[in-house]
C-alpha cells in the first residue's frame, strides 16, 4: 500500500512557448521559478519547456500560467506522458528490471 503523499502516477509534458523576444528574460525567469519546470531549448521567440507533476491538472495549471505571462503569445502542449509511480520510482533509483 502506498503512502497518501505518493501519487499513483507521474506526468511529464513538453510545452512550446511562443513569445515576444524582447520579453524573453522576464519570461525565462518566471517559467524557471515554476516548480517542476525546466527550459530545454530557447531561440528567438520560442522555448521548449518540460513540466513534471503528479497529475494532468498541475500540467494544465503550469501551461495556463505560462500562457498568461506578459509577452507570451501562446503556450501549447506538444507531448504528454503518464508514468505509473512504481516505474518512475524504480527508474529514479536505477533499479529497473528489463
């Protein structure tokens, strides 16, 4: 039986953010401050952000928050993967049986 605080699954998503290049510093700082986010690629007017969270609602909340940032023209989900918690924990510990 899993503890209450352990999620049943783990969600990983990538989001394509189109932004005004002159606002990139402020947007980068705001996105980086969001828990569970990581900016992977950034070029003029675009960035790819991954978000990891215990449920799809948290992913949607992050995507909405990005979209509402001043200078963001769109934030679009391009990939979403759900991993059962047991598998994610095994991979984190390096103990996967194949």
